[in-house]
């Protein structure tokens, strides 16, 4: 339980397995294999179908299908192997995965209490590899907030936040709030990591670097965490929720993320 400004956010890691039963009316039928709170592409199609009507369209609660709650859609983007999937698995299941598996569309959902109101937080994982550049935007429509991730041990992934990910997100979803997230902070001070980077005349990305980029790009803020140790992990998603509920004011009319 933690208070962020006026919001009191309580995390409840409940897997909405009943959602799979809702897929019978969809044209796209997908595997019902689950991993923790992971629902694979089926959750993607469920959200895509139901959120077309509008932002935070009411849905049944993850833990109680008879209770209708609002939704927050959070999409995670960034280079491959920076820890996006580990971030989501560690947060939703309280377990750290032991191996890296390239992601196509893995999706998760948890119930969070914001003040006295329950919300379903839909978490959409994406593939960072170039092979998925045309497929990835299919998960963007009706997004409430983006987490743009990089590894603090990879200056290249940090630069891609500016060169690739912010341009892509703002092209498809102008006006949707974004947070920049530095991952793998547990590795920042490891001698082997610093030695490897030093051979390339580079150093790990520091917190002040992330904060500077967030200011330059107009991100809501910069946050960093470790999925392995769970240091500041919950803070990342709490900040995402706050950004979705109270997006910063824009000079132009607020835009929705849509498929063109």
C-alpha cells in the first residue's frame, strides 16, 4: 500500500483467468496456455475489442466477474533484451524468470485499488526487435500510458529511447503520457559490466542521464528499477497509474491512440 499524491494504490496480483472464456465471440482464437498472470495474445484481443469504445471502458473485475471496474492500459516498449518481460513477470508474479525469451505479444493483468476504486491494470509486453516493427503497433490503440524502457548497462538502448521509441510512440499515439524506465539497476555497479563497457569507452547510464533525457523529450518522468531485486519495481507501475489518471496538460487537444 503506497500513497502517490492523492492516490492510494494497492496492488492485488490476481490473474483474470475467466477472461479466456470471453474469447468465444472474437474472430481471433488464441492459445489458452497461461504463465502466472500471462494470458498471451488472448488478452491483447480482449482489450483491443473492448477498449475500442473508449478510454478505460468498464470491464468486469479480474477477481470478481460480477463487479464492473475501469481499466488502465499500459504498454511497455524498448529494445530487445533490456528486461521488459522480466519487469512484468517480476511485478505480476513476484518471481524473476531465469532465461530470456524474445517477446511477440505477452500480456498481463492485475487488479489495483486506487483510493477506494478497483481498476484492472492491463500490461502489454512488446517485442523490441526490428522484425516486429510493423506488428508491434497493433498493441498501441487506446493506450493510457507507455513505459519506454532501456537497460542502464546498455548506452545503445538508452540512445534508442530518443532515436526510435519516442518517435514511434508519438507517431502512433500523440499526446499519450510516457515514462522512461531504466532497468537492470542491480547490474550497474558490477565490475564485469563496467569493465566490458570501459573496453568500448562507455559507462553505465546514470540516474541523472535518464532524468535529463526525460526532461528533453517531455516524458512524465524518469524512473529506474531492478526486476531481479525488485528495487523500486512497484514505484514504476504506481507512477504509470498516476500518469494515466492524471496525464500532464498538453498545448494541443488530447489525442487518443488509434489505428490508422
